C-alpha cells in the first residue's frame, strides 16, 4: 500500500489525530492514546495489537511482520508496508485503533 493511501486510511478513522513522535516520525492517536507509528522513511508501520495477535502475525509471515515490544496485555507489531497485503493492513490498522478508541467512536465507525 502506498504510504499516502495508508495515511488517509488511518486519518479516516473517527477521532484520529496525527502528531510528531519523539524521533520526528508521524504518530497516530485517538483520544491521546497512540495506536500507530509510521517510520520516518514511510516504509514501516508499528501497530498496537494484542500479544496473541502479534505472535500469530509474526509466525504467519515473518518477512512482513516482526515483533516490536510488549507491555501488559498489548504488544506492538512492526509491519513492512510494501510487503503487506493491503486489505489485511487496513484490518490491522482498524483493529489497532479499536484497542485505543472509546466506545462512542467505535460506534461511529459501525454506523
């Protein structure tokens, strides 16, 4: 997926704001909770996930997905944007957003 299209997909989710991260890279947040980090060069996307999802993605396709870090029940998965399936990437972005979004915003997406 083209990084510009990916950015539009992410920003198209309810309540999403783009911020500048600690290294100058784009960080996507919903209600001040981060759920996605785009690399400075636009080739990789780090997404919030559940630990089980991170493990499954890495096991399924380690050339596309790699573990980033984990904390409590969440883990982050690093995605090679060019190698990822576009539809699966859309789903993963939406799921990462759902893990951080409040219920009223999730309801807006479903309406």
